[in-house]
């Protein structure tokens, strides 16, 4: 099974923005943010990244498609926030659950790196939530290394 990247149809972009925002909200809740805080942070991030419902300059959203041409996930990449035009970021990547385990995510990542290099990128970064062990394994197998680790401890009532 092979994957390809296809620029997302702009008519589908509003629905994709909503889906990505909702998934990010769920992830933030899963790591302990209050639902209302998570929803606000996700909405503000998407509004900043997609002013007027369009990607910020340099950003690209792709459908990940399989051999049949069916969309099986997505990839959003673009410059990071460092101000270094050659430092790029994987802002969001997902292969739908029913299509995982067939190498499509790996291929999408490699195709995204190729695209970024063609745009002048010299580094690619990403964030992965600690609970997403399968994604962490994939990224590590592709050569991504931790650059920082954020830790937290839940505190119960005083004993």
C-alpha cells in the first residue's frame, strides 16, 4: 500500500479546520486541561493559523490518499514560529484509525519532509502527546529526537 499527498480541496477546508480543532481539543483534555480551556486554546490556535479560513502563508494542508485515491488522513505542515524560514513544523498529521498499521503514516511523513525540503526547509519539528505511544515510535523510527520534555504530576488532596 502506498500513500500520496493531495492538496486539500479548499471547499473542504472549513470542515477540516473544524475536525482538526476538535481533535486537538480532545488531546488537550486527555492531558488534563479543563474542557473549556482546551476548546478555547484549540479555537484560538486554528484562528491564528487559518485567518479568514485560509492557511497562513507557507502552510499547506494535504489529504493523505491511498492507492485507490481515497483520502485516508491528512497532513498539515508549514514554517514554525521561530522566524527561521528554513525551520518547518508538522502542525497536524493523522491517518484514520481504520487505515493505520499499513505504513501510510510513515509515507505521509516522508512525503511531507520532501515537500518541505523543496520549499527550503532544513529542519522539521513536531509535537507529540506522551499518551500517543504509537506515534512516538513512528517519529523516533523516522529520526525525530526529543528537544524538550514537559512533565506534570497530578496532586491529590493533602494527606
